[in-house]
C-alpha cells in the first residue's frame, strides 16, 4: 500500500512539470509561427512601408547579420522575449543585457532614416541602451526596451496579429492603422 501512495505522489509533480513544459513549448511554437507568418510578408516589404523607404543600413555598414532594419528589429524583439519574457525579468543576467545593449548601439549607429517618428524611437532605444551598457541595473529600462522592440516589430514589420501592444513607439506604419 505504501508503494502505491509514493507512486501517486510522484505522478502529480511529474504531470505538472510536463503540463507546464508543454504549455511553454506550445506557446513558444505558436508565437514563432505568428512571427514566421509575418516574416514572409515583411521581408519583401519592411523597407517600403507606406510605399516609401523607411530605414536602411548605411552602405558601408558591417552588419551582414541583419539583411534589413526589419530583421534587426525582429531579432532584438526575439532576444528580449528570450531573456526577459516569461518571468526572465525577475532574474536578469546583467552582463548579457549589457552585451545586448552594446550590439543595439553598434547596429543603430549604421541605420539611416528620414522618418522623424522612427528616428525618435531609435534615439530613445539608443539612450536606454547606453544606460544599460554603462552598467545601470534598472529593470524598468529593460522593460521599456523590450516594449519598444515589441511595438516596432508590430509596426515596422507589419505584424498586426496581436492584441498585445504597448503603444510606446512614435512610429506608426500607415498599413497597420
């Protein structure tokens, strides 16, 4: 009888773990599926929002890693999802965040845009990133950086299949409105 009770006690935590893992994996795949759906649409159009070139990398820039400014935005939105999302904000790895901030600063130095609203957003992101790179451990700043990349991913990459929107960016894609 005692072995039977121990078995029952082991099944509950194992089941809860599997359920939690399944929910996390399912949500992650669903989120990636939505981003992939947007990716196909955005790779050909993210520089042509509203029929005008919105932002490009300087011709001499060395950021082959990102084919477009839209892919840079999408990549950093994903980095913040991975490092801060799903409770990650409660256990921040500050050195990792400083490295992310440094890369943002480096990439933004090579972006050109005539869109004043987008430039304002990039300047805000740049200022927040410099604060983190300088060693300030402020979770509110990380939260804002994540929100900027989240909203820019929606606006710049014409990904509007979400109701999760923080409305922090000045830039608005006319095609999303």
